[in-house]
């Protein structure tokens, strides 16, 4: 069971995400064979272990990436014939699987960590035995296994780790050799063997990785005859993880004579303070055509205090200015004056040298000890368009301009380069101490309550909030992530939430422990190891072994095992991208069917072929496509719409506008429906029997046709109004959960969300799906006969008069007054509106309107006013039971607007009993109340039942002059206003 959501209340974003969808399924596998830098490093080899028959032989593998890797996808390649050159080309080689050996272990290797591949020649040996042999305390999860006849230890041999399809040459990731001094003959112990029994060989990542040999360095003085250290790498064996310190801005040619205010801005992208006195600034002063970080024409510059009062530590997720102090007479005040800033002395550290060239391509890096190419945190270049020559019109800056740098999608251990983006990087106004959107990655996801301010006083949500309980706080809100889909992973008791970033960062997937409500972890979503997924992540759903993320026209698939194995902040790489015929928003899974709904609205177009007239006579613009999962727990890719790559669904449901989330429970389809931070959301429940006769079929996909069912009032069984911007849905243990996006800073500050909710909300599922079906609206049964839109006492006595045009009393509980304003359309009832639920204001007057009787809907803006006050204002003697109320309404009396009374199902069109308009033709140009408007203050507008009541428009007549500028008569209808 699952759900999720597609949210877009602005069309532009939906149009943009298509450009991110150009990704080919299977690219994760294709990426590996040509990778540089390599993902997996062989760092230690124990070939002749302690113990009889060498039972503890192993290889140590290091993950040289920022993502968790499944080692079950790899093999070890053993080359068993010594050769003079290019041993990887020798066919005398054989692969061996990397396996769990039936033991409790974890086949995944985490970012920048090690795993032991134990050659398990004696299955009786345990992890405890291994630890005893080496004096270690490794746990079972730090091992994977391989099995075979062993590795020769008295001759030169070679090993590699390889990726599918496991060729001994082309598919190598990294390669090692041992006993190489022996050449093609056996080695002599104590002379030219690399180890004695119980000794290991260490391997080092080279300063320049050779993409042909792919070989780790065997350094005689450091590699041979080592005491084994399984699970631990020593200094220099592996590259330092990149990206702790980011160079985000460079001012190379500063304002002032002799450029006295040159600087480099550095950002600490870690959770710990870093002492910059222990780092150096590397300056590469020779333009080259490739890999400039390997050029020896460089200098290492100290980062110092320059004898000034400052702090050499850069705090987590903050900046520091490295000022090239060429003129020591210049002060911090001078620097601030030059740039219009107000930085304190503690914001600066310094370097001193002869300067940086500004008319040639040059490069810079910041590095940790011992300051080698593999110790660089980050790297930048400027004037790159000049190539090897001096720049002229193609310089990155003029005097006084800076260059900005941006965090890359994939920060590799080779270039470690920040992105120089044209035009966002070049010719920038300097901003020392401040980073811009996209220059640095979001901070790690946290989970805090948001400062909630509810600005809409409404009873609309009383029913939903009264039956619901706040659940876990939605993580990631303080990092500007916007939650979309939600689902439940029962195997771990986790709630999974999908998000997009408001700042262009990779979209994320987070897990929250349902029992504790605490954040477990989050991962960043990627299409392949180098390409971030920055799309909408509109929905998330979970099947047996796979998870699914939706956006644009794609259903992205990932392995649940990959997500479970991932560490906090990890990359999660999609396994597949399945193209759909419909746009992909809300997603849910039930009974082996994955349901994917598109989002339709008048200003968010769907394919015209998806428009279908339902049994209400109204058009549903959008489809929800159902795909039956196969035995491999995925969608059948062999069934394609002719001439396209889009898979054919097994089922289609024609759905209403604005679907954001879907959950399926038996024959009940529950959808959340929303649009924007000001408009009410809805929870709708439809009953659909997929085993019954479909309502229609479509030949859109050729033959055979696909069955279609409608969501309409015929099978609608419940409607519940909710706060704005509901998104994903899922059910767990009898509770239906809803996620809301309205507490994201984007909406609380940028769009003034009226009712933000920073938690998942849980509602008893039975209360949603098992509630009695409300009585259907009968057009014309309730008539709006009079309105007063502007009254004395600060509009305290505005009202709408209703008349019951039926032969039975009507309970007004759950009914709404709708307020519309889209005058430019002939059918304004189909567009934006505000809804106001009728209630008794706690006054006990009763909610029933008698047959052929009236009821006053009082717009109660001042709760101190009583029925006696109302009667005094109008000279009437209405009883308390002749009133119902709406609150929070602020209707414009001087512009063209519309009102309707609607039934408890709440549809803005089909649930209208009757509809009225006032000030027609005025539009948004304010009329003069006394002459140009339909009524002035304390005057009413009377409406008349038409000779023929149109069941589509349902409009009462506004007659001139009989309707306009009338003396109010609340509770009394005049001749002709209602049928005789």
C-alpha cells in the first residue's frame, strides 16, 4: 500500500523538469567500466595468512566514492600466470564471486570506508577466529567472502576487482600485483618475495591514476612485509575524501592600486571546525591543456594570521576569507569599505605571496597535509576560455569583479573541481563572506518543528483536525526541502518521504522511524553516479523489493536493499527509468498494481486524449494509470505504445483535477487533492471494483484496448476538507497518513501559507473509508435568494439568505458557501474559489432548514453580535434557529464576484445547489457603491428563480431593477423569487 503526490501550482516548474529526464535505463552499470577516478581500491592483500593452510587470507577494498556500493555486483579477477607486460590482457585469469557465504553480513561497502573480502577456504572459521588471528575487533558486517582454490604466494600474481560483464581487462576497476620483483620465476623468501607468512602487502593510490593499467602503487619501502591491518588504511593509501573545504569565490584583480584586496572565499562543508593553519593554498601558475592538478608548476602557500587578531578556525557550514595581504597597511575597515561589507576581523585569515596572474588561465586549490594532489579539498580554475594564451575579451573578470564557483553534482576524487558556470560564475559583483544559492550543498537534513503561524481563521478543517492526530515532524524543512510523496516500509517500520529542493540541490528520500517519530536517515537521489536527480520527486511507493519515485513522465525504480544499506547523506542511484504515456505525479501500490496519476488543472495541461466525460457529465482531464508488476517486481517493458517508448498500462482511472496523492485500500481509492498555499485541500474516497465491468475503454494504446473506470459522484463515497497543500498518502496499521508541503520556508515566507502543518497527520482509516455516504446534491434544492455584502457596524451584519426549494428538511451540516472571482471565464464555478463551511457558531440554533423555509447564513465577523443585534439592524424578529454562520469571510462588494451554496461533497461545480453573481461586467475595476454597484451599504441584492433552471449553470436570475439596491428582508422571500 502506498502513495504520493505531484504538486505544481505553477506551470513553469512542470515544463522545466523534462530537461532532467533524459536518462537511459541501465546507465548505472555502463558507468563503471570506464570510471576515472576508480570507485573501488584494492588497498591490502594477505596472500599467505597465519594458521594451517592459510585460512585467513583476504583482500581489503576501499570505497573511493561518496555513495554506498553493493559488492554483490562485483567480482574478483585472479590472474595466475606471470608475464612480462600488460598482465591484465592475459587470458590466464578467472573471476570469483563476492558473496555472503550464507553468513550474517552486509554486502554493501559504505562511502570512504573499507570491506574485507575473506577467501573462505575453511568454512569452520568464524569472525572471532579472524579477529584472534590479527588482533582486531571487526564485526560481521565488515566482511564479505569469496571462495576458491587460493592464491599462489611464491610467484608473481595479479588481482583486480571487476564490474559486469566481468572482462579481465576492460571491466577492471583497480588492479594490483605482488611478488613483482620475481619476474616470471618463483620468488625466494627473504630475497624478492613481497611477504613472509602472516605478512601483508599494502597498496597506495597513485598521484596520477593510469587509466590503462588501473594499477594501485606497490611502493617497496611502504608496501612490503607489512604487519596486517585489515579494515584500516594508513596515510597516503587512499585519496582524502574531497569537498570538506570549498572554494566558492575568487577575487583575482581587486579594486585599489596594486590590487590590495584580493581574496579567496572558502566554505566549510563539514560538521566540524577546521583549523586553516593546517591547510595550504595551492597555486598552479602554468596553463595546461588537461589535468592541471597534476602539474608540478605550483606553489603551496601558508594560511596565516599575519600577526592580526583573528580566528584560524573555520566553523561548520560557514565561510572564511583568505586575504592575499600584499599591503600590510590595509585594515579590515579598508577591506569592508572596498566591498561595502561589514565583516569582522574574525572573518579573515591571510596569505602572502607575489600575487596571482589575472590575464592567463590559472588554478587554485586548498589542501590538507601533506598537501599532495590527493589531499586537495577542492580545486578551481579561472580564465579557462583563454586556453594556453592570455585572455582578452574572454577573461572571467574585469578589475573589481569576482568569479563564483558552484558545488558539482558529483564531487570526484580526481579533479575535485568546483563548477565554473557561464554566466553565473563570471564577471560577478564581489560578495565576500556570503554564498549564493547553489554554490554549496544543503546542510545535512535535520528534523525540527517549524515556527508555525496560522493566518486563516476557519472551521473548514474542524472535521479533519478533530479526527486526526499529529504524527512525526517532517524532516528537512529547515534545509529548504519540500516534502512530496509518502509511503510505509513495513519491514523496517519506516515512513519514507520524497522531497525536491527549492535551491536546485539533488532531490532526497528520507526515512522516519514510525515508532519513535525520529529521522533515521536521508539519501540524495541520482540518475547515475555523476548525474543528480533534481526533479520533483512527486511521489514515492514501495513494492516487494523495489521503490519507485515519480516525476515528469517517468517512473524511477530503485532497490529497497540499496536504500536500507545506505548511510545518512548517501547517494541512492536509480536502477531504471520507465517512460510512461501520462505524466507521473501521485503514485501508490496495492495488490501488485502500481498506480501513477498525473496532475490536471485548467492551467496545467494534460494530453487532450486523456480528457473523458464522466457520468456526472463533467470532463476529467487526467489519467491514473495502473501497471501490474511482474514476477521480477517491475513493470513489463515489452508492452509499448506503438511508435513510442511508453509502457502500456493494464488499467486506467479517469481522475479529477489536482490529484496529489493516492492510497488504495481494497476497493477504496483515496486521493488527496490540492493546489497552492491558500486553497483548501480535499481527501476524496472512491469505490471502484476492478473486477467489475469498466465504465469505458480506450484504444489509445492500440489493440487490445485498455479498460477505464471513472472517479465521479457515482462512486464518490466521502469528502473531507483539509488544510492547504496536502501531498502524499499512505496507510499503516489502520491509520491513514497525509504529508503537507505548506510548512516549507518557500511557502511560509514566500507565499504566506495560511495553515502550515509541519507534521504528518494520521487519521483512522476506517473513519475515512467507512463513513456514511452524504446525500447527493440536487441542483435547485437550495436557492440563494438575497445577499447583503456591505453593512453597518464594520460589516457586522452581512448575510446570504437561503431558501429550501424541496419538500424535505435539509441538514446544512457540512454545506459550504463558495466565493468565486474568475469573471473572465463563462463558467467561473470551475476556477479558483474560497470555501466557507456552515456551522452554528456554538449558539445551538440548529443546522436544519425546513422544507420551503429560509435560513440566514450570517457572515459572523464580530462574535459579540447577537441575533437581537441583527434583528435591531434590520427591524426583524428572527429566532436563533433561523441562523447558521460562516466565519473568516471577507468578500469584495465592489467588484464582479460570484457565490454558490454547495453540498457536503464539496465539489466547486457539481455540488452547487444554486449560483449567483453580482456587479457583472465590472471585473476587477471597483464600482461606486451608490450608483455603479448592485448594492450600497445596508442594501441587498435579490435573486429570482428562472423560468428554466439550467442544471449546468444552476444560476439564479439577477433582474434589473428588481434585484438591485433593495431594502433587506432577511428571512422573507418576495413573489417570483422562488417557485410557486
